[in-house]
C-alpha cells in the first residue's frame, strides 16, 4: 500500500475489484453527482461497515413515565399534565 498526501487527511491507497457492470454503474453515478468514484466508495464503506454501533437500550423519552395506562395508550406519554 502507498501513503497518499494529496488531501488534507492522510490516506492509504488500496485496490478494489468490481465486475464490469458494477464499475460502469459506479462511474455513471459519480458523473451524475460530480464526485470521484473513490469518494463514493469511501462514503459507502463508512455508511455500511464503519458506522458506530448502537449501545442498547436507547432511551428516546426523557420525561416522567405515567404508569398504569398500559402499552395500548403509549401516546399519553406526550400529553401535557
């Protein structure tokens, strides 16, 4: 691998093999979006493989819980007291 310093963030060059139809479609998308193919590949890798893992459980509601209404009345959590 070769270190490249053409951009502000140091990057390492690597090779990726695509089928001919995949590469053609990728070039078409890159032209339409006016972006380099390499940028699209990096973006896809980040979105699919390098996204942070969720720390479960995830709390979405920080307000007080109203007990006794059951799960069928879950919207009542957002009612004004």
